[in-house]
C-alpha cells in the first residue's frame, strides 16, 4: 500500500501510494507547476477566490501566485538538501510547523492566518502535510492548496488527516516508531 | 526514539524530485513565459468552449503537443506561438514597451499613431497630446522608429 522514498537522506522522506506514479512530495510540486492542473483547480473553486478575503484575486493571478510560492518553497528545500544537516540554522525545522488542529475541526479560518494573501506577511495557501518522527526528520504524507470557508474543507482535510494516521500506523508496523512514540503532525 | 536506520533501509532512492526541481530552476526564465502563454491559452479555450483536441487540429499539431503547451512546460517556437495567436485570435507576445494590460482599443490608437509617423511627422507631433502619450515613451518609441526607417 505504501512505499517510502528518500527526498533528503536522514531528513526528508515522502510516502508513495501504490496508485500513484510519484511520491507525494514530488507530486505536489509537479501539480503546483502545472498550469492545466491549476487552472482547473481554481476554476472549480473560483467562488472561494471571489471574496474580499482573497482580495478578489482573479484565476489568472491565483495561478501565478501559486507558481511563485511553490517556486520559493522549492528553492528553500533545494538549498536545505544541498547544505545537508550541517547547518543547524537552515534545516527543515524552519519550514514546517505543527499542524493546527483547529483546521480539522471548523470551517472558519483561524485569525492568525488572515494575513495570508496580504502584503509581505502573507501566508501561502500551499500546504504540505508531514509526520515528524524525530527532530528534523519528516515524512511527507500529502498536501493541498488550502482555500477555506466555502470549500468543502472538512472533507478535504479529513482525507489528509486520515493519510497522516494511516502512515503513522504504517511506521509503527514497520518498527520505525513505537506505539507510544511522541510524533507530531506537521504542515508547511 | 525513531529507528532511522530502519527507515533508511525501507526507503528507496526512486524520487526524482531533486532532479526535476533543479531543472525547473535551471529553465525558470523561459518556463515563466511558457506558463503565462499556457494561462492565456487555457482561459481562451474555456471562454470560447474550444477543446484541446480541436485546437490541435486548428494549428496542425498533435493533441499531446497542445497538452504540453497548456501545462506550461513547452519551449514554444515563434511559429507555434503565431499559430496559437491566429487560431485563438489572441495576442501572446508583446514588444518591450507593451504590456498585457494594454487594451485593444489603446493598441488600435497606438497603431494609428505609428501609421502617422511613417506618413507625416508633423501629424504625429500634433497627435502626441491628443493621445495623451507619455513624452519619454513617445520619443523613445516613435522617434527611434522613425530614425530607423527614415534615416534621421
């Protein structure tokens, strides 16, 4: 059902689901640079964009913003991959943050996220979900473009949460972590 | 404490992410153009209810090539771009001083201005105010054009 692929040795791994050609990490960046995929995605969710919250951003601009954000994120990970774990200040820990459980419980966006598309303090709508099994060791289980409120977010996030839980069980079964191991569900 | 050795034994090195990511970075400049063209083409296809397959027939390429174009990953030739422009009746390439925000009506006025440059210098100088053109823009574009064409 699952395979694990190394992205950065001893630091970043990704789950590859049997049904997919690529691992989740690679798949996300492929989708986030695929105009056909993005146009179709934003067309489907265009009502979520046509709000003051997103500054009534057009589909065209939403696509370009996604590409830019994915590119910035990819550059950061490449840099970390090339520097390895030698530089403590520059590791994956600086990119990922603990998953906000509220995201899985309610539709409304937490206040702290409300700056995400405004100004320099904007927060990306790209999400990468991972399990941290040890300091600076992450296993990516999935990801999404997270638009909120009217999007059927509960179902969408529930799916991602299920994936996180399934992978956690898989890691226990494989003896990589123990039942009572302290792990974190993480998102970028 | 997680067993990282077990994880490393289980994990394969089949991921091609790093290679793909480096390629994306290496080709970033032209990919950006390709992506912008893909956005415009896709939005036009949607607006005009044209299928990718139909576009392929219109510009005499395979549907697979059209699919690469709309994914924004194709290093397009000028020939293909021109075919796309003609088939979809859109503008994909703008010269240095044009931008995608220039409206069609403004462009028509500008072409009209150019027409006068080529035919009568005095006329165009008078038109400068009429069209509310920026002086620097006017001098740079019009006079240089004129110099090149008329040996001023």
